[in-house]
C-alpha cells in the first residue's frame, strides 16, 4: 500500500516524541522518585538531580506531621570531603533540605532521611547526585530545543523517505543538515558555555558525550548530503545517517557531561 506523505510525517513525529520522552526520563538529571513509610503514613517525593539556582538548592519535602524530622548527609561529588550532616528546616507542612551552591559543573551527592524516632529512614539506598549549572535564558534554550527536535523530525522523516525509495530524500536531508547545524553545532555550544563555562567539552578536549554524539551525527548527515547531491539514488546514506542520529539521540542527555573533579582541590571540612 502506498503511504501518503502526511502519514509518514505523523509516524516520524510519534517516533521522535517517544524518543525525546525516553531520553529525558532516563537521563542523569531527571528527578528521582522516592517513597518511604513513617509510622502509618506513606510519603512520596521527587529529589532534584539538576540545579540552575543562583544560590543554594532548596529541596522541599511535603511532611505535614510535625512529629517527623529530617536529616541530610552530603558532600561534594568526586571529592575527598568528609560527610556533612544537616538538620532539615521545618517550614509549615514542609521539611526543607538546603544543598550548598556550587560553580557550574560542580556536583554534590546527598541522601535524606526522615525520622520520628532515633533512626532515620533513608529515602534512597544510594546517595543522589545533583549537578549545578549556570542560567541559560529561555531565548537561547527554547530555540536550541526546538531546532534539535526539528532535526530529529526531519532526520526520521528522511530515513523513512529513503527506506521507501521516495523522491524527496535529498530535500529532507538538506533540512536535516540545516536544523541539526543550527540546533546542535551553533546553539548547542552556546548553551554549553552558559551552563558550564565552555563552548566545547567533547573530543579532543574532553569526554562530554552530548558534544561527541552531536558531532558524530552531524558528520554522518554531511556525508549523506554530499553523496545524495552527486548520486540521488544513494538513499542508503540518508537511511544510515537517520539511524545514527536516532541511536545517539536515545543516549540519555548529559551522560558523561561536564563535571568538576574536586579530588584535585582541597577537601572541605564536614
């Protein structure tokens, strides 16, 4: 059965949306859900793993029972620091943990416990790691996200076009190169600079997987565009480039991202 163009666009949109949701929810900056039972009451919380706050990061926990107290243990991630302990502050129906502000790419590992008796009930088995970043204005972040989504949409649509040997593969390839170039190769480094203080932390200067996977996908699409210009029947190049971008897009965002190695700095006192 011959598929209409609009049906292929719908299929591409659904695939890209599902991939975006998966990438977001499996990434190392997505909040962790925690659940504990204190007495006869069940509590559920979301624990932050990313902070763009100008000051300390506040983590409010809804605990209306004033008999319940809270404690937090924390230290800088990748450091020789001793663990610090902090009593959670009661603010009405909330217990509030305060994580000390860090410079961009600085990380803190923490775990929070609730207690009504002597021993705390920890919300997580392992400490949670939160990464701090600089402020990225919406005027930069929104176009970056929009162009990256469009790049994935055009890429997936071009892959379907190539797979079905349809005539618009080259045109869709051009749009993929344009949107990926703007979103990933221009706006991407700008976001990186604002958030973590460097335009590029991938190869050969670092191991940032977001930077590396973006340039890898862009190179494949440049090769596909070059081959299709000379040989329009070489649709396999577009299909390969589409698969490469989709696979690297499925890698959770911020994996192996920028971080400060505090082991090279003097430890902080607990």
